[in-house]
C-alpha cells in the first residue's frame, strides 16, 4: 500500500478504503502504484517518450529483463505449440499413468494423454485470457476513470460510486458464483467475466491521475485552441498516463492468470479446453499425487507461477524505475558515481 | 460525525448491490438455473424446497419480478435464507453456515494475525538494514511468492509432508475416528490438521505485509525526525521502532483491519484443497451441487464480513490519522 508515494488526487474521498482496498485486491499493484515515471508536462510526445524510456529500462533493470524473457518465452510457446509438442493434447492414445521417459518427457495422465503436450498446448488459452483481460479491463477502466474526471459533477459522482462498490465486493467469491451459474466458462466468457468485474481499481487510479491534470496549462491551452473534448481526452490526457496504463495492464493480466486458473481448478472452466487450470482440475480429481503422477500437478502449477512472475517482475521493475527510493542500494550508488563522472 | 455517516451510507449501498446481484445474476443467465436444478433432481426436491426456489429464482410463480424482488429482500432482512437443496437436503441454510464459520475463523483468523505480525517485523528489519542480505533477497522472493496460486502451494505441501513424508494429516479438520469434544487429544488433533493449511496461507500472504512495511518504512527513514533522532544519538533500536516503524505502520494497520474482513472468504481454495470444513469449502460444495440458496447465503456472508472490516478500518484510520479526516 504505497500511500506515501501516491500524490493524493484532489477530491479523493475516504482515503482509508481506497488505499486499504487497493492493498487487499492488488498486492502486486500496490508495489506498482502510480508509477509516476517522471512524465513531464508535455502533451502528445510524452507517450512515445515514456515508452522508449521503458524499452531502455527493460535492458538495464535485471528484474525487467527476467520478466520480459519469461513473457517472451511463453508467448512463443503459445504461438507455436505444434512445433514443440507434436502430440494431440486431448488424445487418450497412450498407455495410462506412464512415468517420464524419452517418449513422454513428463509421462502420461491417468487417461493416457501426454502431459508435456498438454502443458505446451495449455499455454495458449492462459495467454489469451491474460492479455484479453489485461487489455479489456484496462480499456474499460480508462474510459470510466477518464470520463468521470473529465465530465465531473453528477457523472463523476455516479461513476465513482459504481467504481467504489465494485471495488469492495469480494471478487473471487463473485466470480465463483457467476461461474457456477454459467456451467463451464470457455475462454471468451472467462475473459468477459473477469474483465467486467476487475476494472475498478485501475479506474480509480486513472481518475485520480486525470483529476490531478485538470488545471494544468497544457490542457487549458488545448481548450483555448478550441479542441474538441474527445481530442483532448485522447491526445492530451491519455498519453500522460502511459506508465499507469502499462502497470494496470500487467496487474490485470497477472490477476487474470490467477483467477482463471483458480476457477478452472475448481471445475468452473470449460473442462474440454486444455489449459493449466483444467489440467490441475483433472489431476486433483484423479488423485495424481496418490497414484504416483506428481508431475501432472507440479508442472502446470510451475507454469502458472512462472508466467505470473513474468508479469509481476516487470511491474515491480517499472515501479523501481519510477520510484528510485525503492531501488536496491548498490545500484543507486553506482548510478550516483556514474552521474558524478 | 459526518464522516462515519457517509461511510455507513456507502456500506448500506454496497450491501444492497450485493443483495441485488444475488437476485439478478441467476435471472440474467441463459436458461434459468433453477429450472435446470428442478429438472435435474426430478422429484428429488421436497415441495418446500421447490417453493424456496420459486421465490428466489422466479420460476413458476405468477408474481412479477418486482414483487419477487421485494419478497426476496424481506426474507433476507429477516434472515430467512431458506433450506439447502442438495448439500444437506432440507437443513436450514443458516444452521449449515453457522456450523462452518468457526472452523474458518479459527484457521484463517489465527494465520492472518500471525502473518501480519511476522511480515511487519521482517519488513521493518529489511528496511532498517537497507542493502543487507535480507533487504536484497526479500522483495524479489516475495513478489514471486504473491503470484503463486494458494491452492497449488497447498497441493505441493500435501505431496511433500502428507504423501511422501507422511508427517502431517491433510484431509478434513480432525480425524474421523475421534469424537469431537473438549479434551486435549481432540484439540491436539484439530491443531495438527490445521498446520498444513495454515502454513500454506502464511507463506502466501506474508509477502504483502513485508513488502508494504518495507516500502513505507524506507520513505519514513528519510524523514527529518529520523535524522534528528540519529543526531541526538538515540540507540538504533529506538529509532527503528519508536520513530520510523511507529509512523510507517499506519498503512499496514489499515490493511490489517481490511484483511480481517477477508478472513471469512479469503481461503476458499485452501479449504477446498485440504477438505477443511469451513465457509470456503462449503461454498464450493454448494457450487458443485448447484445448491443455490446455500451459495447465495455464503456470498452474502462473505460480502458483509468484508464490508464491516472496511467500515471499521475507515473509522480506525480517521481516529489514528487526523489527516484523512479532512479528505472525507
């Protein structure tokens, strides 16, 4: 809960709830709260500039490098699963419950499916959900947050109350309830449901950021120039939020991975989709540990952790870049020495 | 106090939204879920239960939606949650829920307090020994710890300590062969069954406390009053605890008040993995059995717990930190 680092947005009500809830809902995000990369006051160019700065950051920060490497690895696997695993992940064509061998690197399930093929093919739906929710939730949050700040008045009040209410309703139980009415949510439904329920935290951050800009000169200048509201929102306000948006995307994607895997694990996903969460569901229901197939549970879980770590490390790295106080001491010293030269 | 009134208003509003979600969700879904259950358990449901279903999901009644809505609100306000359909057919939902609550409160409550105390302590030390081994190692490790799905850690612990080493039990809240009673053997058995789930919860939640405490503490350590304390030559532990930590702990304290609200519904998957008879396990049983009345009551309970905790933490913050009062 990085309250101290957060410039309090004007007109923020009930500081307690907002920060405490942020803490509870998004522990990683709290490390990645308003990353406030030094954004400067400029308009349109800021976006491109801070993106370039992020590019440089990825290569110079070790956490960012590891995070990026993990993500790239999984994206490649998700794009070309057929190149890596030739087996059909669903086909129950092998002897059951085999131990790992050169033919079956991770053995086979108690249905006779190749576990390695399942892990490889299971990457794609997870990534689709992660990126789908990351994008969708961030866009929804952006529209609602910026609209609330820009329109002000009654609109702001209404949107704010909706955001706050959604923020405090316990998300995972809500997702379980929705999932149980749906009876087997496929990838698209999963994306829609998770995104529809998890945008509120980001919306709040973005609204605060937009509010803090309200009286800045470059916005007044745009108004005086006679720009239309849509232009001001898209070309002047949103580019200043690039770093916040990236952080929000990473957090939402991470939570989508965890939420969807958990839902699939308890059998609320579509059991016919091969995905890490559904693998865990089938493995637990067939007592994989007790029947000597630990890899059936361990490997998909490790994949979830690795993918989640990719998102979290990137987010954490961006936070360090934005808030130098959090950087490891040694590298700070090195930077100072370099600057002195 | 205007602030408290406003927060209470918000509390009531959110409660109403949760109630309405309970009412609206099944009606929004493609194909009425209640019809599906009645079909599935043809004749297996008591007439009384069918009546409950009718009231709650609007099947086969001639009331319009609005009348159904108000009778649903009325029932909930008077704690009439109906009877369980399938989990324990015919039993009162309120009774079933009340039986599960103590198990969850015991397991998750104790673990939450433990995680808070340990995590805050480690966070203080990590920030104080800035650049030390603890400080360098902790953040990346705990960032990764917070991305591990709870249930998967539980599964791995089961594999290591339960299946392989056969050290600890990992099924149910106590040994089936024992009769529950207030004696040492039974309590010991319950405690033994709680170790693995508690440990799972501890290692997955402690990271948040460490990270937030460390980060706020670092900011506090740069304050002038800390420098002043150093200049006065105060002993290190006094500066660390009385000057820096005392001022840095507020966010962690409000976070702690909040997390108490998540005690009731925060360990759903851990309870599931260990078949621990708490609220979360019950919720998933209700979900698995399409026991909608039980499911709705549990969702409401979990939401109310969270809301109460938020209300309390808001008020506590306002009392502890006068600065937040102005904003509200």
